[in-house]
C-alpha cells in the first residue's frame, strides 16, 4: 500500500519557489526520485498562492520513507528549508485497500 505525503512549503518574497528550484539544481530531487521505494516526487505551484510550493511525495511503504528520512538528502533538505525560511504543512494519505 503506497503512502502519499503532501508538503505545502510557504515563505515570502518568492523563497518557496527558489527552494524548489535549488532542490532541482543541486540534483537532490533527482537523487530522491532514484531512491528505492520512491514512486513520485514532484513540485506544484498553487495558482492563487504565489508564496507557496506543494510537494507531492509518494513511497511504496513506511520503510521506504524511514530510509529516506535517515538519508544524507534529508540533511540537505533541512539546510535549504532553513536557508529559505520555510513553514511547512504536512498531510499524509494511504491507498484504500
């Protein structure tokens, strides 16, 4: 059963979008997409909220998420979240049986 996580990153002065762009430029997103158990890792920009970025992150199971959270990539993400002064709202969904 796959697990989907929505993370809404919000900041000011376009910093949320700059965060997503730097994640791409540094190839962190590419590495996450290549990680075992990752099924989706995509950013979306809400039309009515230019100061936010929505990440849709999908994993095969909780073990895959746990491995991701223990990876070096998480340190890099945390560094960028701090750099861009991001606030986060997280929602988690599982597939219906």
